[in-house]
C-alpha cells in the first residue's frame, strides 16, 4: 500500500496561493477536508488498481467562497 505523506504536499501546494494563517480553525478545517478527500481518492485508486497521474502544477488556482455556496 502507498504511503499517505503525499496528500500533505498536495494540500500545502493548493492552499499556498491563499496565504492563509495555518493556525486558524478555518485553515485546519479546509486542510482536514482536503486530506480526507485525497486519501479517500487514493484508497479507491489502490483498491481498483487504476493509478492516475495528476500534474497539479498545471492547474489554475481558484478560490472557493463557501459562504457563497451555503457553507457546506
């Protein structure tokens, strides 16, 4: 089974443009949610034996405003 140290690097890469204070509850919650999604996705890929390569460096940065979408 693959190690799960890569999600940390992915999350930090994605959150870096937002320049958020990592000690806030909002940052910690966003981090926790992203970590859960990435690890779940990785587990499904391993289970289905269908690896997928994703180049995050080519993705455009977007800012999600949860308040505008109902704070789900």
